[in-house]
C-alpha cells in the first residue's frame, strides 16, 4: 500500500506540473488531480494548494475538496468549508451532504447530523439513497439506533451500504440478535452480503453467543471467494472468541497460499488468547519461516505476552528481534516488553523493563502503570513510590491501577503519612469506591495496624465483588480476630457475594493465626463440596501453616501426601518453617531434600537448615550446608529496615554505610550508645 501511494504521489506531481504549464481552464482534469492528491501521502495540504490554483472551480471541485477534508479527519475545517459552500448554493447536492454526514459520524456529532437531515429534506434529497445511507450511518455511529432505524424504514430505496450501516449500528449497541435478524431480512430482500456485512457481524460473536458462529460460517461458505480474505481473517478471530481453535485452524489452513500477515496474526492471537504458550511459540517460529511477510507490532505483542515467568532467555531473544525489525520505541511493543520483564521473578529484570520504558517514543498510561506495578510486585517499594512521584510530576493521569500499586508499596514500607496523602488524592479523583483501590486502602491501613480506618475504607467500597471483602478478612486475620473474619464470611454468604479462592485463603489464615485447627480443617474439607471452590496450592500452604503452628506436623505431612498435584516450593518451605519452630530435624531433612530439587538456588532453604543445625549443635551438618551454599554461589540476602522522615523513605541494613548522611547517623548512634552506658552505670550505682 505504501509503495502504491508513493507512485500515486509521483504521478500526481507530474500531472500537476503539466496542468500549470498548459494553463488548462476546464475544471475536469484539476478535479481528477484533486482526488488523486487526497489519496496520496501529501494529503490535504497538497489538495488545498491545488484547489487555490484551479482557474474555474465548479461544484465537483468543491465536493472533492470537502471529501479530502473528511478523509484527512479535518472535521472542523470541513464544516467551515460546508458553510462556505452553502452560502454559494453548492451544499445542496447528494455528494456534499454524504461527505458532511460522514464527517458528523466520524466526530460523533449528532447535532450537526440533525441539521444536515433538515437540509436534505429542504433540498428534496431525503429520499436519495446516498445521503440517506450516510444519515443512517451517522445516527448509528452516534449511538442513536432508534433514529437510524427510523431513517432506514423511511427510505424508498435501499442499497447494501444502508443495510450494513444499520447492522453495524445494532452490533455496536450490543443488540446482536436484532443485527442477525436484519441480516436475514437483507438476504430475503435480494441483497447479497459483502465484506462490510460480515466485518460488522463477526466481531459481535463471543463465548456468550457462540451458537451464532456456525450460522455465520455457513453464510461465509455460501458466498465463497467473493467475500475476500478480510472476512476469513475475521472468522479466525471470531472462532477464537468462541473457544473453537479447531475451526480457527481449519479456516487458516483453508486459506492456503493466499494468507496475509493479518491471517497469521489472527491465528497467533488465537493461541495466545487461550494460553497455549508452547503452541504459540511453535506457530511463531513457523510464521517466520513460511509466511514470507514482515512481522509487525501485532505479531510481537502477541508472542511477547506468552513468555512465562521463567522464560527470561526467550524474552531477551524476542526483544532482540523487536530491535532488528525496527520496532524499538513503538509504544504497544515496548509496553508488552515491560509487562514481560516485570513478570519475570528476578529483580534485575526491572532494569531491562526500565530500559524499554526509557526507549519509548510515546509513553502512555499503560507504560507508566506497568513500570509502577512491576516495582510494587517485586517488593521494590521505595522505587515504586519514587516512580509514582515522577508520574504525578509529569501530569500523568493517575488511575485505579496506579493508586493500588502506590498504596501497596506504602503498606510494605509502613509509610502511613504518605499513604494518607495518597488516600486524599484518591477521594479527590473519585476512586474511593473502586474495588481494587479500596482493597489496597484496607490492606495499607490494616498492615499499619489501624483497623478502624481499614473498616471505614471497607464501608465506602463497592461491595458487590469479593475483592474488598477479602482484603478486610485478611486485615482482621493478621490481627488475630478470627471471629470477626468468620462474621464477614457469613455476611458474604448471606448477601450472595461471589466467593473465590482468595476468600478461603483469608478464612484459613484466620484459623491458623488463632489456633482454630478444627475449624480450619472443616473449611478445607468443605471448600469444594459445599462452596464449589476447588483447592489451590495456596490453600494447602495455609493448611500446612495452620497444622505447623499447632505442632501437628504429622497432619501437615498427611495433607501434603493427599495433594492431587506435586507440591511447589511454597508448600515445602511452609512445612520446613514449622519443623524449625518445633525442632523436628528428621522431617526437616526430608522436606529440605524436596526443596533443594524444586528450588536449588533458593537461599532461604540453606539458611533455615543451617540455623536448625546450629540450634541442635550439629556443627558438622551445619558446615556441610554452608559449604554447599558457598559452592552454589549463594549468599544470604540481607534484611532491610525503613524509616519515613518528611515524606521521604530511608532504607538501611546491618552495618550499612551507603546513606548520604552516613557520618551524621553514626555520630548520633555513638552518642546514643554513650548515653545508654551512662544510664546503665547510674542504675547499677543506685542498686548498690
């Protein structure tokens, strides 16, 4: 298409030079050139220059100039031009009205459309099929489907464009059944469906009305090759939305050598939409080898989205291909890369995410939110809050995702003052009732130990979803208020709030912290049978923690043995922690052997074992663990402490000397030690 337009521009420029030299007065060749310019990359600017040079512009010249404005999206200028045409008596024709109505539709301006409808009636053009179809399209695009239907019913003559415009209007208004019914009437009236008909109908098909797809596919097969590739590509996407990958593959294979990039992208998107990561990767490799087309941003955004949590090498290869294909800095692709890097478990991947962010030519809200959420999820909370401040300084619109991430970072760092300030911004922005934001507020206040404010946030939340309920249950569970958690759960059941797996994690956690082993066991057993929520890995981990806290390690091991799936590292680590508390070295050794296979580079396993051996004075075993840890190149990750001073978070670890005011801090510590020693000496003297 770009190649074709370049040739069109060269040809138009040559024709322009010829007309200027020959001094042709007849408007016909000038009008033809005006149309050519409006289709070329030079567009409206060239058309304006040419229009001023036409010796004797006629009605066709004005109509073509108006159409050029509408095609370029210069709607306000088009309306000014239309007024000039009307003043000269040139606006009362089907072509001008059709262009003006298309402009009103594109800019979603029904008020202008209504005025144009009045003009059509006044000029006797209301029954003309072309402006009437444009009027119908305008009302449909503006969401005024009843007005569109009235225009349609009053039309004395209809064409395929009329039918398609109303069908598309019904689909956009969510009235899919009416759209399909109109499609059947269209066929009965003798109008053959075209690409635009199916382009309007196919996007309406999804899982809720999947039964429509076989009917539409039958119609597609009926019309055959006359429909073209666009409809077949749309059918692949529609079948994907219905969950029928088999039909997607059948259509894709049936296209054969006629496939274009959209065909390949539609099939790739179908695999990624259904979470078939391996199949998507294989198809992407086939796409590079067989398609013969240049991959675009849609190809890369689809395939980047399937990179799994540990597929860092895979992701880097795709990043290299993005750069090679000249898509570095393209917003949708960079956003997909940022999202991929933030999903990977290693914190160092956030540096790659930040490099992608810096390379963006245009940073949108998704770009900023992806980075902020990444910092928050990687527990890089200080970075997250600094980034949130940068967002506000850059006047980026703060939405519910940004507020949620910032609040959770405040909770991690226990910076209550900043959390309250963000809460004020949330109220001002009107997000206080949003379920995700209110959930984060509840979490932040609960973790700060202020349950009263957490409860206020819960009361202000939209409680139709389980999200704020779950957060409030976790808040009470963390503070050992198991009875309140149970009351909330019973209220959820009574109000028929949908229960999910997180609800039961909170419930079992409450039982665990309160030592209510029997109640917790009953919940574990009743989850699937009574409430229809299947057990997940986190439920087993909570159950093991509950038995471990109560010293019932045998029951914890029995629960693991009863699991229908292989336990993950989280489950084994929970049991290992319980073994450490109760000094069960025999079970700890067994658990550690599983952990060292599942997560051989997890330093926590070695630290826990080493600590247990030290406590039992098993020095040789402790030495073996430490030697193994050293051989694997693992070190203990230091613990950090935070303090908030004047809205700024300062972080420290043991014997840390990285702070800018390190000398002042250590001088003050030395002074405090001296004061403590003097106080201790005075107390000893008084005791004597």
